[in-house]
């Protein structure tokens, strides 16, 4: 069992919430979490639910994930011979990364 945590207002986080996802949904959640640079998936989900505006944190893990994701996108783009055959989900990480980069640019 994991250790109990306190939130930023020094309240115990002792309640557990569980939910089911399909494999593609879980993969998308994992990508969004890693691309956002949060320390824990819990913090990412809580901010997503309550603030509905996730703030990216520039961390080495985030930068590494960006690099890996960009390489996957590049490989896929090189493989594509007809844009009409591309699945719409292919664009989801691209859109998310652009949102993160725009947020960094506007914060400076």
C-alpha cells in the first residue's frame, strides 16, 4: 500500500478513487501526463479535473518524452504516403505538445 500524502493545504489524501480506461485511453493519459512534466500522475489528474487547465512543468522527463514523441511522429510522417489514411488519434500528441509549447512561449 502506498504512503498517505498531504495536499498543498496540509490535508490528508486518504480517499482512493479508481476508474477504468481502455488501453488507448490509458496510453493517451500516460502521454499527456509525461508530456506535462508533473511529478505524479495523481497531481496531473487532480489538476486536470479541478483546474481544467493543466500547467506544464519543464522537467528532464518532460523534455525526454517530448524528444521520444517527436521521433515517433517523424517516423510515422516518413511512413505515410496518403494523408487520408492517417488516424485522427495521430494528431492528439502533436496538438498537446503545441499547447504546451504555446504556454511556455506566452509565459516568457
